[in-house]
């Protein structure tokens, strides 16, 4: 095969490659709201083989993963998010994702960036697709009702307590008038003439 035919084949293969497209077919969740300590999974999938997958934190830090054909697996490269980020997904299904435990610093826009696989080429040779996810990490605020051990007594007509029964006794304060009653006396003057005075013999 001469050089001309090889050039034509290379151009046809190149055309077929780029006409096939390289697109993100799934990115989830689009928006998620979690509490600190919850497990978060961010996930992207494409319609063709990829070689590099990178996830950007809202702070600008990122974790970079590379498909190694020689070892047949995904290898984590540079990662500014420490060891709390783990790869999630199946490369054979063209998936790339991460799992981590949420903190309030993780609130914001995350981004996945996937570069297609180009045989015998280095990074930057393939097309790159990106997708964004909005993560909110928020501590729920609940208004706790604190009960007291001393009950609050609300006075009402049904809870009236008679501490001193004011009984208005209908005491008869009428004291009978002590009108001295004198024995019956003969108030007529004594007739001294009728009194016999014995004489002395």
C-alpha cells in the first residue's frame, strides 16, 4: 500500500472518529442538598471511551483519574481533596464518578471534565466534555422546645383554690336585752294601823 492510500485511510478513520461524537450522556445529581456527614456521589457518563476524568471542587481543587490500558483500571493521579474522595463507576460502561463524605466546605458548584481516549496520543489530543452539579451542605436548624420541670399553673375559673373559705356565718349577734326583772313588789304603802304590835304584860 503506497503512501497515498495510507493517507486516505487515516483521513477516513479520523473523520469517522470525530463524526461519532463524544458527549456526556448522564450527569447526576444536577442539584443535591445534604447534611454534614452524609455520603455524596457525583457521577458522569459519556458515549465513548475516555482516558482522563477530573472532578473540580468549588474551591478550585480537583481530583484527576486516568484510565490505564496497561493495567486495565482507573488510577488516581493528582488529588487536592485528600483521601476522602474515592472513585465511583464502571469504566466499561464509560462511567466516571466520585464519592465523599460531605462537609459544609463542599457547598457550591462541582464540575466533571472527561477527555476522550485517543490511541497513541497524549493528554489534550481528545475532545473534552464537562458537566456541573450544584451541591449544598447545610446543617438543619430545628427549634427545640425546652420543657421546664416546674409546671406553669394558669389560674382559671376551674382551678380556683379556696385557701380560706370566707364563710359569712349568719351569727345571731342579737343579744337578748338583759332587762332585770324585779320580783313582784307591793308598791302600795303599808298600812301601819293594821299591824298588831304585841304589848308587854
